C-alpha cells in the first residue's frame, strides 16, 4: 500500500536521517519534508509549527502519517492531527511538554493513532524492556545509563534541551514517589559495555522516567548519563554544585552544551531488577544518536502502516508485541545489542 508521510522538521539532522532511512526501506511511500522555508522539490512543503495556517498542505497532499521531529511547544500539530484524523508520531518532547501533550490528548475524541515516542533515542527503552521481561508487573526497578560522546554527529536539539533545562529540577521515582533532583549530581560508578569501561554517571532527565513509572507502573526508575570525556562530565557536575547554571544566560548555557563532532558511537544500558533476577540490556549505535533516533522513528512508522492498531493514544513501545522491536533493531547494520543476566 502506498502511503503519504510528512516529516515536519525534516530539514534538521534527525529529520534528514529519518527521510534517508524511511525512503531506503519503503521505496513505494511518498515522503514529504515540512520546513519553515520553501524547498527545491514538490515534496518540500512549507510547514511552520508556530503557524497553523501553514498546515493546509498536509490535507492537500492527503498525508497518512505525520512524523514530528521538531519541538512544537504549543501542540499545534497534535491538535491538527486529532481534528483531521491523521496518524501522528512525535519524537521530540522533553518530559514537561510530553506530559502536557498527553494530558491534552486524553481529553479528546481520538479517531487516528496518536503515538508519543519521546523517550530516549526515539522511545525504544520501553519496547526493549518488554522484549526481555516475562511480566513487567514483576519489575521492581529500571536504571537507564547513557553514554554520550561530544564527538557524536548530533544536531542542535540536545544542546538546546540541556541549556533550557539544566538549572531546573526534575524527578525520578523511588518506591512510586517522585523525588526532586537536578542534572549532573549524585554520581554513580557504572561499568559500560562495548569497551567503554567504568564511568561516573550523573542524574539526567528523559521522558522514560515518567513513562516507566506513570504508564508502566515500575516503582523505581532512574536515568544517569556520562560523557565520553571524563573531564567534561566532572566539569558539568562541578558547575551544578556551585550553581553556575543558575546565573548563566540561556545563550551562555547553549555555548556550554553546544558540540557536534564528525561522528561517534552512542550507547545506553538498561538494568532491570525483579525480586528474583537482574538483567542488563546494552545497546550500541555505531553511527550515533541521530541514526538511532531516526531508525526508531522509522520502525514506529512502519509498525503503524503495516499492522492493525486501534485508533487511540500510544506510547511507542505499546505498538509492539513480544520481541518484535528487538528483532528489528538487531537486524539493522549499525546497531549492536547484548543481553546479560
């Protein structure tokens, strides 16, 4: 079946990568790129998330699926998708924006598939947990450890997120209670796979904290991250301790976090504990976070198009049965996954 898909924010790094992977795997689909400026082809559409009047081209092109890869703080695209019964996949929202959008969507009459996929690297953590857990209700804790390289070929969105949020408290969950914490504090040593070795990992906010506790009802959830540079990791923690982020302007904070190299690996590890066992899922993307995030968005889109899913709200991991997400990730040439018990 031929499908019409638009990637809003398709001129950004992740958006371009989504388009490349999606077109190579789905040559019969029409892929449109939505951006704020006029493009060079008939598949380039002017779509500005801050100007809903530009959304008419979505209807004109009879779009089946909207992939949102730019942050739409006012949820204009979400509202448009719900009103016009168009499938919607969002990979962009930080936790506060995600909870706001989800609360809004729950109050609406839904006649399409509305998918929130804003967890770490395109929202695949929950799907991997389901792939290797017989009963999610038996899980007592999930700890996510992230390795990020400043050499990674990354876009501006990650740096901008950190610049905007580094001075703000967020929550993890302990015994089903939200505990207020801040980025880059509470160092914990962790032995990373794929030859990285032991690193100090610090508090980090991603939507998986909310999703795993509030949606999947896992009582204890934490996320910690480290940079490839031990010095940079220590320095960011030192800045937080002396409250330097509180006095820096947004522009200055962006300068602190702005970095994009020529390419490097991205790694994350999920430690799952039940009363009877501990399991670790380790994933490496040799081409970095943009490739993995884009691949995740493509897999979710393919799942929407190829399988029957009811019209309702989903978090992306809820689209999959059994180990299907794991199998799809494992089959991709730049993804390596290890599971240890």
